[in-house]
């Protein structure tokens, strides 16, 4: 069977094929359409079947007498739906539809059935009778931030016609003339753009609904504001628009002006009266077929307040009311909840579905199918509009599944629909895009961990499987570039770049495990860690299970599944070579700003910070889980704030010991806590809600570790090479030949081995010294007689010794543009 979307109501496949020669073309035959409809059909036909018109070609017959379908495939009771169509493909193509829209839908199905060869367009033979369940099926461009371009909007209109949607609401929140400057007329350039978009909508049978959001400043009792809004609507009406919207969403839930309070006493009554006056004026000017839709201020929830009843009871009976469901972003729309709210809306409820919109989480994409919508909602709702993403072309994938649901909800299957949508919009190689979407968790409304990741975690030692996964991440950019429409590819480019880096980091980690010697393994690990840090400085979110939580209005990270694979690979290589170091697992519920990544918080570098992308909530946290129990002496947390000086938050510090978390300190701003115990992890909890991002920096110190002195500056903490971590380093630039590092061990100690790990790409040459005789302190390094222990020049040095000393000195033998020491371990 053909992969049709939306899924037709009744389909019967017949034997044989119909071939239309590109050389001969097609002959369009009309059996009763008006001249205007004939012209419209002829103008759009090449978009669906791109062949020339010819008197000698195969016939495509258009028949408005849909009554002829009576008795055909048991559809008698459904004849009369004005969007119904019949499509019969035999030795010619027969299209039955008594409206222009019906013709458009038939052509859309015909296009999906077409198999194009070099010389022909081939069709399998089908008999299809089809009609929609929902009356109004559309898109509301109602998101915040970057509005679509006019070309984007035109592409969306064409897309809608191909997937049998019939209504588009123009309501971009950040069009200033729609909301903030609603009293001002549109500039002529924008009017021309709107005119073109409206004409295109009409060309493809899409109802254009022009909406204004005046609620931030409107005076409901004002005749002047009434006149202003009517005039604004009438300016657009000249292009054939007869459907309008007034949106009162996301505004104060009370009357703002004294005269409105005195006249109405109720926000619902005020909005109803103002809307009714505008509606009646439009009917007087444009005729009885004018339509109106509103979005109320209380647009979500099932147990609605008196406001909703005041609005509904006083609103004109023909004005439709929008509702987002039990939540703003509803995971589920049940028949019971929708029925209850529909009754309170007097049977004129329309859904504003906030999927796949991502304006509340601009660094994520919602690419998975529509889910959780009851198949019987069309029985209690007048219509259904999906609010798309700012990324217009990527929105088409989930929107196509939404169109499928709206057309035939009783037979809707999310993943069957998703595969058909990708097939129609991308082509036969859509599985590459599906793999990509899975690495983004599909969506933040209904997130799913990829099956391939689940299998890898079960088989982490299967190097072939692991390698294949990371190689796929790397190749995604080129693979999708070759198969995706250009505009769709551009919208996801940064996500692909981040996944490619993840893939490169993964292969480095795998290669370190498979390396045939410790030096090569160490080099791979260091390269992997450098890439991994770059990954976390991206703002785009990939490789996670992210969820939106409405109570606190936040989208948080529940699981970082690609990071978890990398951590496990690192643990394996550390265990293989017995390195006495770890890489702490750093997790957070928060997203981070570009360049202010998660790994910055405890990296010991002076110019890096963790910066949250949004204002954290009082449920957000950052966890640092050590690979082993560490003897910690003290922990410092500061709120360095390079972007918002003076804004600090209440935070609490917890430590993990014996598998249990306990609070050790809390403060607004910086925290300093003396621990002096073995702990397995650190947690930083946010204790209050705030609008601005939080910027954090941390440092912890191990017990009985040396005091360190240098005679040169550094951009990193000297304690970084003493923290028993593989992912931090002591770094300095332009180090001269007379530079040194001295470690004071606090007391004389016996040292049997010195292990030194430094940058494998650029290992520097230095010598290790101890004092020639025991010292209690050093006042002047130049006055001490030093005894050389060993010269070091490789990335890993394990020096067997038999010395007793309190002081250890490293002296560099020549100038170095950069030194980077990862760890110095004394045994």
C-alpha cells in the first residue's frame, strides 16, 4: 500500500498501473466547474503533477457531482461533506469533489501516489473515498521570538495544502503591529507581503485568519479602540479575508482601567462585549459570512474560573473560543476533559495545541510525532490548530503527523504517521533523519531514549557496535545535507555540528580502550576530553531526555544519554590502565549559555564559568559525582557574574557520603565549607526562583596535599595537578627557562614513586629536584642547594624513587609557549 498521509478513510488497491508519459502530458477534463475554479485548478495542477497539458495526453477528469460516489465503497452516509473527495485511478484519473478544497485534497493524494521515472509518471491503481473528521484543521503562527520570514510562511501554506490542512492563523507574537503596536497601521511593505500571503492561501484553499492581540493596552469600553481595531481588520479584508481573531492570551488577568472596571466589573464580560462590538461591525461591512475566533486570557485548565463563564455566556454565539488543554503544553488531551470545557464554551471550543512549538525552549527541537490526543475529540470540538516551532521547515515533520491526526483521528498511529511524514517530506532515505531525531529525544513533550543507546549501554564492551554508533553521529551532517531540503538542513545545522563533536569524542574514547599502549591511550583520552568540553559549550541540546515541567515553567534535563556512554567508556580505560585518577560525572537539570558549559564549574580555570541559560528555579541542581571516594578538606562555591553584576541567588551545598546526601552550607552568594571527610559527590541546589541566569564557579581541595608556589603567572589553579582528576590541568603560557614550581608537602615524607601526566601533544622538558639537605621552610629558592632527581620529557612519567623530603621542585629547562600538566601523583 502507498504511504499516504493523512491516512484516507477508505482505500482499495486495484491491479495494474497507469502511466502518464511526460512527453504526451495530460488532458484536463472538467464536467461542471465554474470558469474561476477551472483556472484555479489549472494554475495549481503542475505543483502536484508536473507535466504539460495536452489534448493527446491521459485524461484527468474533474467531476463536481459527488453524488455519483453514493454506494461506492460503502460511503453513502458520508456524502455531503464539503471537503470530501473521491479519487479513482484506472485507465485515467477521475477526481470527484464538489468544492475547490476537495479538488486540492484529491490532487494532494494523487501527488503522494506518483512514482516519477525519467520518461513517465506511474501510478498504482486505487479507489479512494476520503473526508476529514475535524472541520477546522490548521496552524496558528502564535509563537514568541523570531517570526517566520515571508518565504517561510509561503512554504508553510504550500505544505498545508499538501497535507489537507485548511486554516492558517496569522498571529506572531513578535510582530510588533500584531501585539505591542496593535493600534498602528501596518507599513505598506508589510501590507504587500500580507496580500501576497493571503492570495497564496486562497490559491491553495487555505482559509487565512488574521489575528490581533490588543490585550496589553486595550480599553474595552473605548469606542476609539473599537474603531481602531475594526479599521485594522478592514484593511486586511480588502484582500478577501473574512476570518479574524482577537487574542487576549498572556496578559494581566484583571481590568487595567477604571472606566472598564466601572462598566463591566469582570474581565470576561469586558472582553466579550468588546469582541462582540467588533464582530458586529465587521458583519455590517463584510457580510454574514464573517468568522471570528478568540483566545481567552484563561486558556488552559479544566476547572476554569468564573472569568471563563463570564466570557462564554456573554460572547456572540458564532465566535469560537480557543483552549490549549489541561496545561499550556498538554501531554494529553482526553475526551472527558475536552467535553467538559466544550460544554462551558457553549459547544464552540477550538484547540490551540502548543506542539511542536519551542519558543519556551529555543535550544531544543520537537521533531517527534503528535501523541496523546484522543481519537474522538472531533465529536466535541469545532477545530484544532497546532502552534509550530520557530524553525518553519523542521516543523513540517511533526505538523504532518498533526494533519494526519486531524483528518483521520480514529485511525491515527503516531509512529506509522511519523514514518509516512518523513517519507513524503524527505524521501526513501528518511531513516537517517529519524536517527537524528532520536538523538534529540524526539521531543520534550513525549521524550524517548533511542533504542540504539539502550542496546549500547547493555553491550558497552561491543566495540563494533559502539564504533558504528559514534560514526553515525559523525556522518549525520554529510548524510542529511545530501537528502534534506536545503531550508530544513540549515535549521538543524548547529545540532548536527554538536552531534558530530559527540561522535568524535566517542571514537577517541573507544580508541583509547583499544590502544596497544598506555601513551597512545592517554593521548586519545586527552583529545576526547578537549572535544567533550567543546560539546558542552554549545547552547543546542542533543543527546538528552529533556522534559517540560509546567508547575515551575522550566524545561529540564532528566538524562544525558550520550554523556553516560562517554563516562562509561572513560571508566573502562581508566580501569584498564590503572590510572589513579577519575573524571567526575557532572550533571545538571539546567541548560547552559553558549560558552558557559557545564564542565566549566570545577575545571580550576580562572576565566571560565558555568552560566545557566535561563533563570533557574528552586528545583534545579548541579551534581558532581566522583568516580571514587575522595578525602576532601574544603569546598568553595562562588557566584561570579560576568553578565549580570549584583544578581546572586540563594544556594545550598550538599555532600554525598555513604550513599546519602546531606546539606553542609547555604548562603546567598558564595559558600565556603570545611569538610575534612571522605565524600563521593557534591550537589549545588538552587533555593529560590529568579529571572536572571546564575553563574557559578567551584573549587574543592584534597586533604594533606602540598602547598604549591610558582614564580610565573597561570590562568589555572595550581591545585589542578593535585586533584586526582584526569579532566583538569595546570596551564601557563610563555614560561621562561628560569621558571619553577615548588611543592611544600607540609612535613618530610618518603616518596617511592612520582607519576607525572602532561599534555601528550606538547610534552615539555623539565627536571625534578629536592633540597640537598632537610629543610623546615624555604625563604628564597635561589639560596637552596638543590639535588636533581630526574629529567622528564614524555607525556607519562613514572619515576621510581627512594627519597625522603618535604619539598619538591620542578624546573623548566627552556622557554615554552605553553605548559599543561594534568597530574602529579606522589606515592
